[in-house]
């Protein structure tokens, strides 16, 4: 379904009945990242809401870096939840969706039943992971350069983008989607608005701790993020924290190990509901 909000229209998949789970994808994905989780959650008695975030998939792609600031995404999601009549909800985010989910959880502490973050932990934990994480994050600096990053990623029939997505099960479909005029720039804008160069190599301003309960999942074969950047997130959580390593999974663990991820999410949410 397509939902018109104040500034943008979002493509949103809504299915199932029961307690609501809001699923937020990251770069360069769409709501289809969650197809295995949606099926499992619906079967277990949950209602799922999986939007294409602004700038991605079939949702609107506003021009201008400022239009892709994480705060804009949080505002979109508040409006979407209101449109769909959702008060309290479980929150799940992957990659950039994890960062946006953390911002939403901080702004809606009393409404979030649980927060599950996949691959990307608290920003302070990424900073504390040190030089090892800095080396893996080199591409974030490249992405700051408007025009240069687009040219490099799309050169030689998107060879560099396809190399970055080598482990992604949906790499071919994503590459085709990013060939559309303006789509690559729009997708990169979340980096330019959310983690500018000064945030990457300067002092990270103090960020508030995450409201628990929080589940953190990290794939053992993730070549973009260190384990410490997720496991260290526990120091930045107020309340219950649970960390799980997902073996034989890369960065896109919801697709690499769907059954394991599904089991962990369902167990965590059921435990929260039992409290």
C-alpha cells in the first residue's frame, strides 16, 4: 500500500494481525529485506509494518541532502504509525534502519515494547571499536563526495557497487533499482545527512543510552562491522540487553540466516510480552 505523509509518500507492506512489529531496512535495501521475517512473525501472531524508507525502494525520493536526515525518517515513521493507528509496537532495524530505529526508540520510549538492532549498534560502540572499525568504514567517507561516489559506484556497469554487494542475495535486483535516475544519489544521501565526515573522524557528540529491552544481532561474516561495535552496545543500554552472534551470516543476516534470525526475534519478543 502507498501512504501519503506530510512530506513524502511511502510504499508500505502491512500484513498479519496481533501486536505490531515495525521493520526498518537499511542501505541499499527496501522492505523486501524482511520477507522471511514477515512470514514468520505473521505466522506467530504479529502484525508487521515494513516500509520502504524515504529515498529507497518505491517510496518518494526528495531532492537535497537535508531531506534524508535521520530525523526526517523518524518524523515519517511517527506519521505512519499514527496513520495506521499504532500506539505501542516492537521495533526492528537493520543497518541504517538500526540507526533510525534507535532514534525512534529514544523519542518514543513509552511506546516501544522492544528494540532489536541488527548489524549496526549504538554509535558510541562503533566509536569505541577503534581503528579496526575505522578501516572497515572507509566507504562512508567516499559516500560523502557528491558525484564522485555516484561515478565510482556506477562505473563499468556498476562494477564497484556489485563488488560491495557481492554477498547480498538480492544484489542483482538492487543494482537494477539503483540504475533509475536519481535513485543512487537518494540512497547515498542518508550517509551524507546522517554521518558527515566530521562525525566519522571527529569527536562523536554524546548520545543518550538506548531504552531497554534491546536485542543486538551480529553476523560472524560481516565485512563492514566489527563484533565489538555491536557487543559493546550493552554499555549504552538502560535496562535489559541481550547479544547474539549469528554464525555463517554476513552483513545481510536476515536473508543469510532467516530461520535463526526469526527464532531469535520471536524468542526475544515473547519474553518481553511475558514480563
